[in-house]
């Protein structure tokens, strides 16, 4: 053996899967393309401008922060995902400087100041959207485009009007750039599901619990048309498949993901039905993000071969009762003995 | 019926095609043989020969150094050249007996073997003990201790571990295919110790020819069943294997015997058979020499003590310059930096890879994707344990069941950020175990 090249040594395991962080991010970007593409088709080229500005602003912010920190992280593509998601959550008429400001806020304040990728406790895109919603409420809820009046289906529903369900599924309604077309969102979601990047735990429990909430408290009972309009309208689909499933800000445990989905469904229901605004997905997810550490703590998996604390308690209690019973019996018998 | 398996686990590229069709070939050592005194869990063996002594094949050269220990036998005839520290696969220098091979293979007179039924229970255990048999799947735990649990009447299953879930390894597969009767014979010997026990030969589905063969040979045997397991790593890990075959769960602080089980590797069972039927101590084992850097991947019957250089030579040398050489499988084996080390009782493979995937990948930030949680067979949260380990948070590590990790490597394998999860958790575990001992 030639001794010119030294062998590499490391701890086990010595093989790694092909999945990488930027591979995952790239897949998410690809999966968002149908929604983004439809947004551009439906709202015109201004939508493309908004998307480009936000993505540029998130990437440049992360790049500049990387220079300051002397550690460059834009290669993981997470900034692109954040920028794209933010753009899809903005109305097409938004002034471009506000879109750019949102990008800066998402990356600098929500992500990098908390330690960068993986450390942020809120979804950066949604936190930025909420920041803009509070700072520029009128601009952020101005959904007029072309010649349309600009009332979103949810706003129409809230005021007791009727909506055309088919238009909502295709996406020919008012709304933010990426939320209108259910078909485009589901097409993207299918890509992620098939690649195993997301699973149905959160989206399914989110949408189902929301539907149940609407049936119970929506005031329309089991009205399929109203229910479908609520599910397909607003940011629910985009939120459930692309934002609630964000790795960093959702619980890591399987059980916790179901709980998280249900929490989001209920919160969205509360905000939409009892709140003053027609929409509530962004706030629900942000609030849900804050509950994640608690949910994770409560749903830690029971290690293989161990007994869950609850079960252990139940077993201990049973054992105690058994011992007590035996003691009772023994003392009763003892008493009898005395009598004899 | 649902397939027998466990939750979690991974499906890496298995690489078994390289060597699975190559029949076992016995190779005779040419150079010196080195016998580390510590090839098992427990106290090192104590040499009973000294420099200059002439020894025969099968002669005792070191006796057990305590209760948890195992004796070592010469696998060739020759002269004791030295008793000195020599490097072993882990990179440590371990006191070893070095024997210069005279090439004559003169053997001692082995105690006569006899049919299994003529052995008493005590005799079987005594034979296993004196033959120096240890768990040959990789742990190296002295087998006679496993075979003498506190309450032998409570043992209900004796499981032969033929899962061989590690990628690239084919030594157990070839053993089961070529010497199935020895495997069954060894299992029956163990069953004689436990009157109530049923023997289970557990094999992964990808070795369907082994399953069929074993089923055919044990058709009329009421005490032996062959179970097909789902092909998945780490199916052959002791706890996962017990769960898959019997539905019972044990944790890190329990022994298989607590669940009424005894688990032994295929090669170990064959060694038991050889010790009983032929009277021979443990002197050889099957080693798979494979990997994309090897010219002719093969399965060899190797005398313990043989230098790794000789194994590579027998396999036709290197096809390309290897970047990484692993003693054992790619998931749990040791990366070695020097081929000048001996084959031990627990070395199941020598894997030579032309590319090292690990060093080419830079670890990045954890994105909490949860893949490690999904695959963990121990059902812990590796990403959280790693944080605890990095921060020296012992309390958090223990509270989050860090000691339940079986170091199988699944978490590091799937991590998209390429974080060294297993390595970090493993070193924290080692520290905790060392503390416990004190």
C-alpha cells in the first residue's frame, strides 16, 4: 500500500444520507413555485417585482450580517425560502420599500439576532408579515387589483355575502400573492409530501381541527359551502402546508405535532370567527410558535423499554391499592384470630 | 401478518452484493500473529506463556483474568516472540502476545468432542467458558455469563441473531448458508440449558435463501422456529431484535434475561458448536473484506491474530487508494489509521472505502427537522441530547434518557445538517458510564 496518502479517521457512523439542508430548502423553493407562478399570472408582473424585492432583501440582509459575523450562511438557501414565503404573504399592491423592510425585519430581527438558522422561535416570514400588518394596516389589507373591488373571499363571508367556491380553488380571487390558488398550493405541497420533506401530521390536524371548530362555532352549522369556503379561503392552505410545517418553529416530537396542529386550528377558528378581522392564520401560527417549547416538553417520547411517567403513576397507585387491600385483609384476619 | 420489526431505523445503501456470493475461504496466516489480551468486555486475560516458549495450535496462551473475562488460545504453532503493547483497531496500544508462526500448524490434542446429548448443563457452560467464547457480533461479552443467568428457568427464548443489518457485512450470511447445521447445532446446545425455552433463528428478509434453508432444516424441530425480519438497520441491535421477535421491550439498565431472552450472534453459536462437538477453542472467525476500494471482495475464515495487511492481500489488494478503512460495518465500526493491527474475536469485517463521505461534509446548524427523532430506535430525541452534551448539561442529558442511546448511528446518518450526533452523545455516555463505575 502506498503510504503517501493518510487514511481518514472519524467516529461512527461512516456513511451519511444524501439529504442536506440546502437540498431541503431548494425543494421548498421548488414547491412554492406553482403558488408563486400562479400569483404572477393572476396579479401581473408587479407580483414578480414584489417577490424579487423581498427575496433580494432577505438574502442581502443575511449576507451583510454574515460579513459582520465573519460567517457566511446564505448558502443554505433558508433566506431565499423566507423571502419567498414573505412575498407570497403580501398583497400585490404593497409599496416595494415596505416589502424590502419586511425582508430585513424577518432576517435581521427574527432570525439572525436570535442566533441564525434553527434558533429563531418564530417563523421569520410570518413574524415579518405581522410586523408589517401592525405597522401599515391599511396598505397590508388593500387587496384591490386590476378592476376588482378587492374584497377577499373571507371578508365577503364575514359580511354575510356569498363566494364562488370554484374561483377560490383555482385562485381567481383577491388575496395575497401566493394564497389564492388552492390547486397551486396543493401541487407544491404534494412535491414536499412525496419527497418526505413534510408529512401530513400538522397540515391534517390543523385543517381538520379548524373545520370542526367552524362547524361548532361558525354559526352556519354543517354547511358544506361555507365550510369549504373557510378552508380554501385566506392563508389557511398556504399556512398549513408551508408555514406551520416550518421545521424550526414546530414541535420536533410526533405527538407534539398533532397537538400543535390542533392548537393552530382552534386559534385560527377563534381569530376568524370571533375576531374583528376576517383572517387569522398568521397570528395563529405565530402564537402557536410561542407554545412550541411547552408542547415539546409535554410530549417527549417515552424511551424504548421505559414506561411513561403517567403509566408509571397509575401502576404505582394500583400497587399501593393492592398492598393496602392485602394489609386490610391481613388485619381483618388477624382480628378474627384474636377473637378466636 | 405485520412484518417483524421495530419503530425507527434507516435504509442505507447495503453494499452486500459485493461479497454475498463469495464462498468462505480459509486463509492461513504468513506473518506473526498478535493476540491482544483484551479482546472482550471485562478484565484482560493473563498470559501463561513467556517469551521463547514454543506453542501449538489450540494451546492456551492467556487465561481469564477475572470472572468477566475470557481465555485466549494460539491459532497457529510457533514461538512466542514477545509480550508487548501492540496497536489494535481502536487505535489504543494493548498488551499483546506475539507469536512467530512456524507454518506447521501442529495442534494440541483437543479434548474429545461428543454428541450434544451426552453433555450435562454444567459441562456445556464450562466448555463455553474454557473455549474463550465471547459475543462475536461486536460486543465481545463473555458468552458463558450470558448462558448462566440468575434464573435459568425463566428463559423462554434463545435468539440466534442472524439479522446482519450492518451494510456491507456478509459473514453471518455465508456462515448460515454454508454451515447451517452448525448454527442449528449450537442453538440446540444452548436450548439444552434452558428447558422451557424456544429457539428463534432471526434473519432479515433480504437473506431469503438463508430463511428457506433454515426453515427446511428445522421443519421437524418443535423447539426451533425461523423468523423473517423486515430489512432495516438496526434490526440486529439486541433490544430491537428482542422486540421484533418477541414483542418484549428492555431498556439500557436491563439484560435480555430480564425479558426471558438470550441473544447470541451466528458466529458465536457456531463457536459454541465447535467447542462442544469438536473440542476446539475459539481460534477463528469469518471476516468479510469488502468495499469499493478492494479488488476482490471476499469472505474469509481467518485465524484470530492474523494481521489486517494479510487480509487485504488475500482480497487482491486495493483497486484504488482507499480514503477510509473501517474495522466492522460502516454504521458502528471503527475507522482505523493503520492496517498493522490484528484480527480479534470481535472483528466481523474490514471495509475499505475509496471516498470518505463524512470528512467531505461540514456540519451546519440544526434546523430541528426531526429526522433524528423519527429514526431513533431508542425513541429519544438525539438533537436535544446533543445540545445537552455540548453544554455539559449532565442533568438534562440523563433526564432526556441519554443513557438509552444504543449508539447505532441512525441519527448522524439521516441528519441533513450533517451534525455528529452519535459521536457527541456517545462521548457523553462514556463519561457518564465512567462516573457510575467510580
